[in-house]
C-alpha cells in the first residue's frame, strides 16, 4: 500500500519532475503548502533546494504531482543514484589505469 505524501513545512521531499529547471531527482525542503492556489485550483507546494546549475538556494512552487516523498519513492530514487555512483566509480577507476 502506498503512503500519503507529507507536505508539512520542514519535510524533505523528492523533486521527481521540475518544470522550472533541469533539476530532477533531487531532495528539497517543503517551505509552504498552498491548497487550491495553483492552476485549476491544484495544490501547490513551495520547495527550497540547491540549484545544481548555479548552486544557489532557490524556492519554487510545484504541483503535488511533481513531487514524491513516500519511502517507496525515496528508495527508488536512491537505487537510481546508487547505480549512477557505481558507474562513476568504474569510470574513475578506468581513467586512473
């Protein structure tokens, strides 16, 4: 059974898709939850994260469908990142030899 997402300010959240910049699959912090304030009254969540392009701390509003935060979603993202890290370690080892 899937867990309910937690949009309480201060909660860590996974940005699954990002309409603002090429920064997906990263963790941000919920700053505010704005029920019904988006297009067609969708709920918005303001998320703070470090932009991978500039390193600046930014805050953008996201529709809830762009975000994940359940344990299952976090574990799936971790699996992807661990596979990428293994590939980078392999490439670094090859570069040394």
